[in-house]
């Protein structure tokens, strides 16, 4: 069980201690305390992930992507929930629907290290996946994860996507999966990328950065798509039995997804698919 204590502090513990002390320097401030809390929570989550992989290995334990080899660090968000299989648990029914439809093409915009891109490629053996990210490190991690899962022949990794690139949606039935930290407001615009009207779109909308953006996006696609809004949820049932021995705080950290505010998903299904 991760207890964070040893006779000699690890390099990680020493580094985190220095970071937290630096954050707390100066006049007492609620903002500094919040930053320190998040930093400590991420440190604790890292210890829990180390324990999880030591006990269970590096395959996703449950959920739509059960069996996925995930021997990497998340480039965005929490790794523990991904490994358990309860990451963004409210999306599980949507992913089951997506997998059943076996789209010829998936375009994952903001693929990060490839959890969804590679997970979907494994579950849909006839599907091609375009995994796109502006971060070179994320692209390298995604390509490596594709190789380790044996799907690199069907997953191509790309950089930043633009409106012209979305023309691929006009040629075949396509799923767009989009998580780009607020830039969805610009990219997912059918006036500038008309082929989007034919694609099914699952997009995380960052109301935490632009309040009301999910309402705006809903209206933008209301004429061409049926739109379902999906909020946050947590799946404690997915926790391995041995985690009953953990503290309540550690169990919460297993489910924590590091969000700073509301990021609802919109599941938008085209009324005129290819």
C-alpha cells in the first residue's frame, strides 16, 4: 500500500516537497494552498499508480478498453483511472455504441498519449485511426503505444489538424473524437468545414475556459445532428477489490481526473451520415 514514507525520501518525494514549499512561500494565500493541494494530490496519485501497476500490470482492467496495454504516463490528466478503466466513466455507453458501429475512420483530435485512439483501434479491427496532437511528445507516445498494442498498421499519427483536413468526413462514415482544451470552438465549425455535417462527433467542451460554450456548440450543430450532453460521473464499482484497504482519500484519488471545472461532452450524431 502506498504510504509515502521510507527511511530515505525518494527523489520524487524530495522534489515534490521542494515544489510545495516554494508554492507556500510568502503571505498566506488561498490560491497558493489550492496549487499545493493539487500538486500533492498528483504526487499521491503517482504513488497509487505505481502500486497499481506493481499489483495488476499495465493492462486496462475494465471498461470499453479492457486489455489495452497502457504502459505509459498520461500526457494529459490522470493515469490511475485510465488503468482501472473508469476514466470518464459517463462515456462508457457511448464508446460501446461507437465500437458496435465500427466506423471506417476515426479522427482523434487531441489524442495525447493515445488512450482513446489506440483503445478504439484495438476494439474495431477494420477501422483506420488518425491520431492528431500538436504536442510532439504526445505524438511520439501515441505512436509507441500503437506499436505495443499491435495496431500501428492502422493508426497514423499527425500534428495539428485544420479545417481542410476535415474534408475526409465527406468520403466515408467518420467519427470525430475531439479534446483540444477549448480550441474546439474554432475547429468544429461546419461553416468552415462543411464535411462535419456528415460526421458523428464526440467532443469535450471546455466551459471551464469559455462559459456557455457547450450551449453555443449545441446550437451550432442542432440542425444537422442530434445532440446529447454528457456530464461527469465516477464509477467506484470498477476499483479492484484490494483497494477496499485504501483510505477514502486514496480511493477518491483513484477516480480523480484532474479537472479544474466543468468540461461536459457532447455526443452529436449526424442526421445525414455517409
